[in-house]
C-alpha cells in the first residue's frame, strides 16, 4: 500500500496493491496468515461459548437487548452467507454452534473484547437511535427515542444491553483462562503500537515483527485515514454509525459524576468489574490528555 501522505510504499513493492473495493465493514475479514480459520470476526456479538454458562448469570436471559445487532452471531442472520472483506470470495457459511463449541475445545480460538466508556457510548447510541429512520432503532417500547430522556434510555435500555455483552466476555475470560483479552477502547489511541502488538500476540500466540506493527500504526494514523476516505468518498468501516451525532444534552449529562457513580453501581450490581471504567469525568479528561 502507498502511504497517501508520505508516498512511501508499505509492504512488498512488487505485490498486488491493497484493494479497497473489498473493504465494506465485515463482519468477517480474510486473514489466512493470522488465524487458523482464515477469517477474523470484527463486530458486535456476545462472546462465543457463553451460551453454555449464561444460566449462571440470573438476570441475563430475562434482560432483552435494547436494539438489534448487539449480538450478531446469535440474532438469526443469514449465517450461510456471512460477508467477508479482503477475500477472493464474497461470503462464507458460518456454523454458530461450531464457533460456540470451539470456544471451549480449541485453545487457539481467542477473542479480544474492546469496550468503550459506558456513558460516552450511551450518548453516541442515543443520538444514533434518535436520528435513525428505522423503527427498529428509533422507537423503544413503542415510544420514539426522541421523546425519551437520556437518563431513562441509559438505565432502561443502554446499560442492560451493555452489561449483557460485557458480562459474557468477563465470564468466558474466567471460565477459559487465556481465551479472552479485555481492553478499553482508549488503549489503541494511547499506546497504538503496544496495544496492536498485544492484541496480535493474544490472537495468534506469536509475536509479530516490530516493523509490521510500526507500518500498521503509521497507516492507521488519523490524518492518513482521512486522506484515504477523501480519496474513496466514504468511510472505510462502512458502518451506519458514521453519521451518528451525540445528543448535546446527553453529552452534558455524561459529565455529571453523580450520574456516572449511579451508572457504574448499576453495572457492578450485575457483576461487571466497574474498576475498568473511569470513576469521574476528570479521569476521562486526564486519560485523553
């Protein structure tokens, strides 16, 4: 690939150029030299294998998700034709039962769970659902999201859904040691090379060349991604959330430390390790700095 800003060629100069026509946002990515299956899943889903132990979390089965697509692998999509990016084929069949079983029987099937800050993520999703044109997203309990208060949305819909996904990875990390790595969304921004190297080591069991890590981080820098997206005329990830606008009033509420304490207590009461999240808005500002 040619760095659009420096002109430097990254990778094999005589190899085939990177084909952005085959990059549409997954959820599967062709990675034959990275993982045994050749396909890397990047998306929103409950942790594979958790179904075997979900009954140990008493509130899990009776708590619905606030919207679709929190759990891609278990929501009844067309698993006979799961889209694949960067591959010579457009899709592959996926056996969800086999993926769930492999989480227990195949040590090389591993997962990295990257979580956002619950309140900041809630503000983004609140804005997205409020502005979306589809009733599956812009209505909750028969009421327009635009007519919900952020606090009601946070505690009645977002945090329960967030907790359902989070607890699945937390539980599998405990049940199958070494299978799941949990990290904050801020980590790749704060320590990009170290975080990428750690993720790849966890997923593959092998250390990757430092030059490859450095090249990947350079190509993923914000200004280079912006140059690529300007050239291509669209977002690289292809996600619908690209147009989401956080609700301004909701953003102001997320900075209320009293609300944050209440939200973290809600998650802790459901078994989530709340120490993973900033305890105050000052902690978030310090981390961002």
